[in-house]
């Protein structure tokens, strides 16, 4: 069961480079800008990678903000997705990424 993710959750303090590294490793992508995720496709793929064929989208997502492509809104949602995925799998992939950045 996933934990509730609050605004002070550690995921919101993960920087863009680590978020990109995590997404790139998880989905085999090569993102350059946060805005590349504004369509929601990256987020859906991440959710599907943790919950195959059963994406739980019960959280209110302000799609109207994401599709505008503003970096802050999209990074914040990526951070939430990262926090959610960490709560599901224990953050194992982030530990690997942190070792690569050291």
C-alpha cells in the first residue's frame, strides 16, 4: 500500500537531474526538459510500470496546469510521482542513482 505523500515529503526535494535519471532508467527514455512530460504520457508510463494494466489515478491531477508545459508544475508532479513510486517499491532505484552521482 502506498503511503500518503505530503508537500514536505522527501520526494519534493529531489532535484531535476535525479528525477530525469530515475525516469530515464525506469522507462529507457532520454528527457532533456521537464516540459517534455506535459502531455502526461511519461507519468502514465511510470504508473503503469509499477501497476501494470491498473493505473490508480484517484489523486486529483490538475491536467490544465500540466499541459501548459510550465517547468515548475511539471517538475512538481514528477516529484509526486517519484514519491509515490518510492512508497510502492521502497525507493530502491533512487539509491542506485544516488550511487551513480557520487
